[in-house]
């Protein structure tokens, strides 16, 4: 069989999403007969029935569902390849995905290991997608997350959990707290809001938020906020992660440096 064309994958993926020839053709900007002929030709070329068609509906066969998944994966990989290629031409250095409000602590230590041109920082709340989609070369991520599947990485340190509390809060003067202590407090959020660290600190300082973050957040703590260790939560192991498909020499050199580092990286060190 001749190699399939990208256009055929796009056509089938559009039809598989709509399960309606007219709507899929309209979305693609082509005439319905063109789409119908293309899908019929695709099935002949593959010698597989991808769709069950009746006068009332269109359904994917089991083979069609498998091919739909593969089409989406291949088209996404093609998009990533184009994005990485364009970025390598415009910005040949290293791009690291960074959560807004970070930039100190472990990340600063990672950057100090980099001997090439100063890396660019891509600020995003979804660092994993930024790496997978080719927007960034690497990111500092929590180990153990399902989102890291398929990525490579080097463990670089740990962050201990601390509770952020208003400075005059009744718990702020304690040497340590537990999750149970925090759960009864107004404004407690078990998961940190998806906003920048500066906004989180402002909310805490105003008494509108109590939450748990990594210990390196203390580097950015204003006067009106206290950080108290949380004793019954485990530390978070952090890793410098990248896609195994990367060919960026600056990234590979930095990864080798981190893996063979003479001294361990310590959370909270400046």
C-alpha cells in the first residue's frame, strides 16, 4: 500500500468526530461528494472497513475507532514537529516551561547548571502540555504525576510542604501544623489555585486563602504571610523533564549535567 497522505488523515479524523458527512465536509471546507470519495478510497487502500453507513447514521467500526485514535496521535505529532522546527529556526536555544510565579529555588539551581545561552522561559500553568506540544523543551515537574507518562527526566530535589497563612493567623505562630488543623479554617483550599504565586500571596495576606505549597515558595513570601511546615504530607520530588523525541543539543547537555552533578540540588536553596 502507498503511504497515506496527511489530507486523508485529516478527512477521516473530521468525519470520525462528527459522524456526519455533510457537517464534516462543511468543517473541512470541501464538498460532501469529495469527502465521501476520499473515505471510500481510504478504506479500499487500507483493505479495512472503517465506517458502518446507513441512511440514518454513520458509525465507526472497531477498526475505525482504532484508526481515529492513531490519526489524532499522528496529526498531533505532525503539529509538534512543525512547531519545534519553526522554533528551532527562530529561537535555537533552550525553552523551559515555568509555572507563573516561580523562577527561584530549584529552578534557579537548574539554570545555573546550564552553560549555554540563557534559556527562554515559557510561563504556563500546563507545563506538561507545553513540553509535549513542542512549545517548550523541558519543565520542572512533580514526580509521580500521571501527566509525566512518556517523558524522560532527571530527579533534581525535593520540596517540603508548607502552609501559607496570614501572618496574624492563629496557626501562623506554630512550629508545624497538620492537614486536619488547616481543614477547619475558612478559605482553606487543598489544591493551590491556578493563578500566579504573587496573587496567591496576596489572597493569603488578605485572609482569603489558606493553602499548601512547596517550600521554595517561601523565597517569594511577603511580610504579611507566614509559611508553616505541614507534618503529615510527604515531600514532593521534582524532576527536570523533557520529551524523548527532542534533539535540542542544549537540552541534552543540561540533562547530562544534572544527571552527573557533583552536588545534590536542595529545595529552598538560593
